[in-house]
């Protein structure tokens, strides 16, 4: 079996990578919209979050088997910032659903994925740990994820409209 790679002539990411990127963005938005609707939508929020964890793990596997297209010319510091932002995004995309799931599990509540299956609890009930995970999930990780998404989108828009190097076309 051959490994899917980006075509150097197209300058685009592989189709799988683009699908992982955009569906992941939709899952983040969907989880946020669901939780903003109130407690009646918490199970939908959890299902989306758990799905997002699975999606992110598959996305990371894809990242290792799919080659990225070459970067447009840019200063080394910009490449470094882009790499750090992407690494931070991957870490936040793992930490956000994991802390949410641990919050539920420590609170004695399960995490179902749209009623299809449930993640088994890997911890015992511990209200203090549930509060800690809640603080990390709704506090620190939420703000870190928002900051990194804004930095990612801002960098892409900067390249598209200021540098005019058509960077966004790699992910379309």
C-alpha cells in the first residue's frame, strides 16, 4: 500500500488532511454551540467532544502518513511560529476533550457517543478532581484553544491578504 502524499505540483494538502481539518473545525464549533444552548444539550456536547477526540487521534495518525505541501517562502521565525502554533493546537485538541471526559468520569457520569457506545470510566468518583478537570476544561484549555485558533486563522489570513502567497489554497 502506498502512503498518500501531497502533490508538489498542486501545493495542496491531501484530501484526507483537508477533510480532517474542516470536519475538526466543524466539530469544535458544534461542541461550542451545543454547550451555549444550556444544560439540555450537555449530552450532545459530550458526544461531539468524544467524537472530536477520536477524530483528532485519527487526524494525528493521518498527519504522520501524509506529507504536507511545501511552505511558501517565509522567514524562519514565521515557520517556527507556525510549527509551534500547530503543535499547540494538536495538544489543545487532545487536552480539551480528555479533560471534559475526565470531569464527567470523576463526577460519576459516563460519556456516551450519540448513544452508540460509551467510554468506560477509567477513574473512580472524586468530586475534587471533577472540579479540577472542570476548571481546566472550561478555563485554561478553553482560552488556550481559542487563542491558538485565532492565531492559526490570523496567520492564514495574514499570508493570504498581506503576503498574498495564496497559503489558504493549500487547505481548500
